[in-house]
C-alpha cells in the first residue's frame, strides 16, 4: 500500500525502502551530531539501521516525504515506560512535525505507554529541544530528565477540551445575541 500526505507509520527495519530512509535520517542526524549522535555509539549509517533492543521506531511523513524518525525505547526496569528519541529533517517544518506528533502521542498513551521520558543535557545546543519537550507537556523532573505520564497527559487533554468547549459556547452565545439584536 502506497501512502501519501501526512502520516506516521512504524518502521520496517527489514524493508529496503525503510532502510534507505533510515540512511537519510542518519544524514539529518549528522547535520547536528551533538544533538543526535554523540554518545549513542553509532560508528556509521549501517550501525544506525538496526534498532536498539526492544525499541519501536516510527517514520513521520509530511506531504508524502519523510520528515522525522520517532523512536520509543522501553525502560528495562519499569513496564510501559519509554525513552523518546526524535530526529528531524533540518529542512522540514517543525510546526508540521509537532502537529503530527501531538495527535500521535494520544495513540501512544492509548495503546502502549504509561509514561514517556527524554534525557536532555542542560547545554545551549539542547535549549530548543528542551523547549520542545515542554511544548509537548513533558515536565522537568531532574537536571536532565523530562517526563510525561499518561494520567498527566489525559488531565491536560481534558482541561483543553473543557476550555475549547467553553470558548465554543461563548462564541455561540455571542452569535445568538447578535441574531436577537438584528431580529
């Protein structure tokens, strides 16, 4: 099946097409090795093709083109807790990637995870990444660790839905007043 447009799908590490995309992702990572490669033990693109342990990797597509690789690595000591890795195409729209991932997080918490965390050093090259983690609702729980739990995420979503509902109701009531004024 050929997919186009915006979507996220699981990586098939045995498929030639996905391996070619992973090689391209390695090139993206090489554009900013301090963020993506340093300390992870990859010697070259071929090392990068094989996923770590029991991880689950997803390719993010915008307008039919790969724009990011999302990797979820299970924490060995606690079930359903995953470390998140994200490598983005430096030329892709970060806004579009974030929009796609916002919806995907709901599915991750719905089917897979009880918590997600990311390790981000407190250094200047990680400042934008730390802001991105906060944007997605991750809370800083130590100097380098950001965490979001399923219950926190669900609570935040319910608050947002309640706020959105209140805004719609307010707009509707203002619309009714306008209609009465013209009647």
